[in-house]
C-alpha cells in the first residue's frame, strides 16, 4: 500500500505553527510564503488578518513571549533589534523590553555564574562579552561596580 500525501491547507499549517509557539505576523508570513504556490499566494494576507481578528496571532503576545524567554541572557539593545527584525513596531518593542527586569540585575545574574576577573584583560573580555549580548555600557559599569569589580571610567568609554 502506497503512502498518499494529503495536501494541508494554508490555515492548517498556520495553526500548526501557532500551536507550537507564538509568531509575529511578519515571521508567519515568511514561513507560509515559502510554502505557498502562485494559486494560494492571494489567500495569504486575508488569512493573516483573519488569524489576528480571531486572536490566534498577535504581535504584542509574540513580543512579550520573546522578551520573557530571552531577557535573562541578552540586553535591551539586542532584544529591541531582534523584535524589529521580526516585524514588531520599534516603539512597541521598546515598551516590551522596558517592562522586563532591570538590565543591571540581569547583568549581575550573568556575572555571578562566571569567575571573577583578576586582571584588566579578563575584565575587558567580560565587558566585551556583555556588550555583544546587547547590554548598555552604563548598565555594565553599574553592575560591575555592584559586584565589586572595579571599573575605571577611562577603561570603558
């Protein structure tokens, strides 16, 4: 007996994606656009609008979930950039990120897991690593001072 592949509707695919995790409108549009042919391309936009009106698809919920899951490891600048990349309005992205925990607190939690830097090169390596994760320079300075890792003002400008 041969296996027959049953075609799955565009809405069924969208709902399957949304049942796994939250998606932004732009992200879901990209995923579904890859799977559609010329005949179904016209159905994509009305489907996205329909999913939004029914409450299955929400940029606000997506942004809140993204910030909640990634804020422990990444800084505000990186979170805002990721949300913008996924099609979230920049002002809404900033609002969601500002609602998260304080950046200094998150940096302190990250520093607590790492060995205390003993010299300037180790301290610089730690600071660069935190900057690459999207934390602001001011927040890094404050967190390092609170963690009793002395930061000269000239070192980190």
